[in-house]
């Protein structure tokens, strides 16, 4: 009973035909790139910042004009950037080579504009030391001065914006070009749902009533609608239809199906339960995945910056979870996007 939806994963360049509802934001970001070399993109968790860049923005460019490097912190943001530059380079770059000459070498290898995209940039402040933050921001300031085509996008959750303030001394223009990505309004969410269902040849009876019912299930006026949940919800409707009417019949969404699928909180809880059960079967122990998950996640839903030995020390000793099993669980949680779904 396979479904075509993205679940909690972000949209990539190949998803252009199923990416809807952010046309104005994509155009604004695209225009900003020609005005400045540094853009700060921020918004609440679940607003689709990664998809906006990875799918919406990247599809505004031809391959010859878009050399994008997506960098996450990992164990250290500057080290991760160095590793990504060496990985994408043609001319070998020694590990001792500085950031500026390394980036220049990469540019001359490919000879097209480089876009450095630091996704989930807030990890530098959640997980990084003050020394790491200072070194990275000072190096970033140097990159803005080099005479090659390099544009930097910092994408982060808005609640960590204040953490950047003290680094204006390194980069005075840090806040000059910023874009706040709002939670999607009901009108654009209708475009997302209608466009996605049409792209996957899913019918819709009483479209206006059905769309209104779906949107009312997905969020409210106070909290807004979390885009990371929309695909999970659409999948639940899809599979609910198949469980009621069989997999051979064309899927059609209608108001009765929306009622049968239940509230979004229950849909998300069921999705998490299904994924944990699946992982439990994969490792052969039903109790392991949830135990590992609790160890990996902080109170605010952020993945802990811990080494494997530290994680094992936090696990109940009597469970006897092996290093191999722990590694497997961590990798599968990342593939399933479980950590992001509860963050």
C-alpha cells in the first residue's frame, strides 16, 4: 500500500512539478541574490525553508549558473564546510589549506557562481561552542570580501536570530538582507493540497468542502500550519481510502474520508508509532528504537551533539544495545526524519 507523498522529507530540485504555494517567496529570494552576497532566511520550524531553497530557488537557475553547496554543522560547521569543498573539488585540496584559497580553487575548477547554503544554521548556536561560533563568523566575513562569485545563504529557525546579534562586529551587514518565511496561509495551502493531489491523479469530491475540512484538521489560527505535517496527513488520507475501498480503486478524497482519517495529532502519533515499530522489526527488538530516540533528543526536540560512546553511556546498561544497533538506529532516524518531525 505505497503512497506517492514526501512524508517529512524536504523537496528537492527534482520535485518542481509538485512544489506549490511558495511562488512569491521563491521570487523574492531569487531577486535578493542579485542584490547582495549574504542573505539571512529565517522562519519557524516547519515553514519549509529547506524546500524553498532546494526546490523553489534551485529551479530558477540553469545548471551552468547554480553550483550549490548545502552544509550542515555535523561535529563542527567550519570543518564540515572544508570537507564539502574538498569533496566537490576537482583539483585536490590539502587539509591544511585555508578556507579562502580552498574556495577559490573550487571556483576555478567549476567556473560558475557558488552558493554556500548553511541549512539549519541555528545548530551552530545550539550545539557549537563560543569559540566555534566566533571562528566561523570571522571566516564568513572573509568570504564576503573575496573577488569571486560566492553568495551565502544562512537558513535558520527564527527563535535563534538573537544569537547572531553579537556577531555584527564581524559582519556589519549581517541583518541587512533578511527574509522571514511565514507559515503558509490557508489560501496557499489550498494550492499545495489541490496541486499535489492533481499531480498524483487523486480525485476530490466536493473540492471546496473537502479542502476546507482538511485545512481545519491541519492547524489553527494561533499555531499556523506546519508544512512538514502536510505530506504525512495526505498519506494518511491516501492509505485510509485504500483500506476502506481497496488498492485497485482510484483514490478520491472527500469530506467523509477527512472525518475518518482523524485529527492531525492522532495522525502524527500514528505515523511515529508506525516508524518505531518498523525500526523495531528491523533491529529485532521492539524496545530499542524508542529508548535510543529519547537519548538522542533534548527537551526542545533538538538532536544532541554526542559521540557514540556518550550516547551508549546514557542508555540503560541492562538493555545491552550494541554499537552496531545504535549506529543503525541513528541512521534510520535521519532517513525517516523522525528527529525533525518532533522538533
